[in-house]
C-alpha cells in the first residue's frame, strides 16, 4: 500500500497535488505532467515496484483513431481510473472552443493507449475534476454553470449506465447561504466520493475569487446536508478519501503546504 503525492517547494505547491495521481488495480499510477491550464502536457503511466517507479511512459493520445479531435493530444489532464482499472476519465481542452470537456475511454495498459475514447460531457463552459465512485458506475465532476458575473461552478453527477447528468450540488444557493447578498464568485471543485458512495467531499471558493477562500466541505447525499470541515484564512483544498473514510487534504499555512488528515 502506497500513498502517492506531489511535492513542490513553493507556497502554491497545492496546485501540484495528489489530485493528479490515481492508482489502477494493477499497481500503476496515472498522472498529468503539466497542471491544467491549457499548457501542453501528457497523461503518463508509472509502473510501481515497491516504492520505486521503474518505467514511465506516455499514454498514446496522438492516434486519430483513439481520440477526437486530434488537437486534444497534449492538452489533457486530471485523470481518474475506475476501481477495476479498466476505464479512464479525464478533462481535456477543445482548442476550437477553448472549453474543457470530460472524456472517457478504455485504459489499455499493455499498449499504453486509451481505446474507444468518447467525449461524454461537452458544453461551451468548463467541465473538469472527474472522480469515480467506488464501484465505477458513476463519477462526479466540476461543471461550469455560468461564465458571467458572478461565476458559478456546480458539482454534477454522471451516471455511466444511463448516460445521464444531474446536478448534485448547485453553487448559487450554496453561495447565497455562505455569503448572503455578497456572492461575487462561486466555484465548487475537486469533488471526491466517500467509500460508502453516499458522501462527496469538495473544495469551495465562494464570496470572491481569492484562492485563500478555498475550504473543504462534505456533502451527504442522503440528508442533502453540507458540512464545513475547514475554516481558515488560508487555502485548504485537494481532499481525498481513504478507504477507511478518513479524509486527506492539503493545508497552506502561509509558508508551506502540508497534508492534513480529517477523521470526523
């Protein structure tokens, strides 16, 4: 059992987070080589032996038969892999529309390729941060709801079997509750499922667009209740549930970023 994370020496190390690494069941980690800002980058695979990365190879996204549009190659990131290790989902930018969409395909570890790739969530706004639930039947993601002022990003749920999308957490009422009459920016992002499948942790940047406003919340799907986990003047972000239900996240204290564990 390993904990894989990314470290950086700068205050903004949290943008290079454990969120960009995900295990498959075959002891392979998938990660993105450049942060999601539209810069060229590749989806990469690391095969792990003990704690040593023995080989590193890029996923082949250049074959037009594997990916459409072909201009997507080199502009993909933030992947997640289903629990059975067979399906990969990730965000990618369409250079024609300058919008991020969600793609899903079959992960072929033998050839290092993504087969049967499909653009399953496509809008004119920004969709990213896809994360599978623990049986691989659905995933949550950050969904752009409005580019106008104020900016809204909801948390949506995509059900794979039915190919349907539903809004799990709507940003506007959430923001109005957190900062009545002063909601100038509402961005719910980085969602991740609890192992039980009935809770979702996420980061919220509300009231204004400052990164320092980032805080961690947990949404209970059964009760439709949201609980705030962190309350700091500096950012808390990139939450990730462990299999025992405890929550890891990145906390910034003004000079460094540390991993914190919440076991509530």
